[in-house]
C-alpha cells in the first residue's frame, strides 16, 4: 500500500510539470514571448525564459555529437566506464559541452537582441493572441479539480 501511495504522490506531483513542459516545448518561442508579455510577465523572467527555451534543444544536439565523437575515438560512454573513470568522463564529456555551450549561448543571445527582445514596446504576433472559450473551459475545469482535491483531501 505504501508503494502505491508513493507512486500516486509522485505522479500527482510530476504530471503537471511534464504537461507544462510539453506545452512550452510545442509553442513557438515568438508566440510564447508575445503571450507572456500580454499577461504582463516581468521582463526579468521573460528574457531568460526565451533564451533558455532556445538553448535546451541545442544542448541536447551537442551532447549527442560529443558522445558520437567519444565513440569514434574509442572512448565508449557506458555506465561501466563512467563508474570506473568518473574524472575522465567528466573531462571528455563536460568540458567540450561547457565550451561549446558558451559559444552557443552567446550566439543565441545575439540573435535575440537582433530580433528586438530588448525593445520596450509590446511584441506583435502574426497569430491573434486572445483568451478563447476553450481556454475558459480549461481554467474552469482546473478550478473544479483543485476545489474537489482540496475538499476530498
């Protein structure tokens, strides 16, 4: 019973994070920024979020490229090798990743500045950004779920 309770607690805590991550990853960054700006999100949060959303997929690609290069050079990044030689793994994987990440972060931030992310005016978007009826139903359903969970819990 305790295992089931732990599993249920884990699922209840992680599913909203996963769903939020899926929504953020599927939304184009320009639309997300315009929407969050329309919701009056502070620029101190908005700009790092936009740069971070552009940065994460690039880090995934770079990690894959570094692992491929390690395999080509005969350094297989297996669990056994990581366990046997953690410092070498750290050197072979993380040092190139950090150096490449610095270059990529600089490129992404320059691209964001070039696109006008620091412009104090409100962003425009090709799509109309509005709160639709479907959004109202989702918010109402979430409020009902929260009230039910608070009442039952």
